[in-house]
């Protein structure tokens, strides 16, 4: 916290204690944090844990464990999207060096094999699932799945959610194609809005039906986005969205817009945790 802000809060606290009415601005606070207070939050993007990674979307179990170890040893605390939302909307304090570990696509057995690691390192992740794939694999499961990295079934999604270590979020119901959630060429703005809202509504219905929760963050498939996408998802009740641009995030207490199109760093294989996270530090990603 900046010293000047701390001073203002202390003066306000003193004033409150003595019954003196403090001036309205800039002493407005949300649960003790001053409006406008900022936090820097790096977000990491993972997909699949695999013994022999052969593309940028896969890393090994050992590499992921090394990441968790590195973060713990370097004073980071993993947080989930709900924590960022609580900071911005309710002024709820974040830990000193917060970081979000996001997993895209909801693959099995990745979702299950990381659970003991999350317990061991007291970590949490945010996992974005694709509704239509979860539906499809729930059906396929009945015949026996042969896919290398199948998507989770709804039973599996419920099971990982119930551990309290995995926050389930939306990767759209069925917009994981090459164009993602972007407006199609030649599509009218109104048709696009209808299409996106219908897709998100379907996802919400499924999540309510199977888990009884609401998703508050949209993870844009492939990071594909149009200029009006964030406005449309706000209409659908989404409080945050994640892109694939690799840059830092500064979120602001009392500024809900600071939670949209947040940037993420893709964690590639064959790199030590020190090497990977040093790169974020070079970009002044750390809260220091
Ligand atoms: Zn994806």
C-alpha cells in the first residue's frame, strides 16, 4: 500500500473514532481498502499435464509441481477469480503476492492428478470448461472413452469442484471453434449479441443443473474477442474475462472494468520454473 493512502486511512480511522466526520473523498473505502487502490496480479495459463509434452499446451507433472514449489518459496499465494472480484467489488484484501493459475478446457485426467499437488502446496486453480464437450464426454463415458486427454464428464466436474481447490469457470458452451467467441465476418452486431448471449445462457443452465453454481468469469477460447464482447458478457452477468495476451494486470478497487480481458502468460514445457517466472518479473509482473 502506498504510504499516502495508508496515512489517509489512518486519519479516517482516527476521525471515525473521535466522531469527526471525514470528508467524502478520497476517504471512500470498501471494507477498509481505499477506492482506487491497485493490485498487480499475474495470471498463468495451463492446459494439460502430459508425460511427454510435444506442444506448447502441455507440460509435465514435475514441471507443474516445480511451479507450485517455486511460487510457495518465493512468497506467492494462489488466488482464484472470485478473490479478484471480491477485491474490486468489495475491497476484500488480497494476499501480498497474488497469482492466478488458470487451466483451460477441463481435461481429464489432468484435473484429477493435480489435486494431490494442490493439497500439498495449499494452492487453488481456476479451471474453464467447455459445456458442449462436458456434455459429449458425459455421453461417451458410457461407452468407454479412448481419447488421450478426454474432457471431464459432469460427474468429474462436480467432484473436482467439491474439493474446494478448483474454481469452475466458463470457456463458453459451444464457441471453442477457430473463431472463438468473436463476431463472425458479415454478422450483424445484434445477431452476434444474440448468439453469444444464447451460448452463455446455455452454459449457465448446465452449470446450475449439475453443480448449482453460477460462473462469473468467461475465459475467451483462443483469446478471440471483438470490441463489443466484454459489453455483451457484462449483460449476461459476467464480472470478469480472461484473454491470451501476455502482459501484466492491474486491478483496481471500485473499478469493475479493470476485471475484463485480463492478460495471461502461457506456461510452455521444457523450461524450469525459475526461467519461466523470471520472465514475468522482467515485465514487472510481481507485486514488489
Ligand atoms: Zn481452450
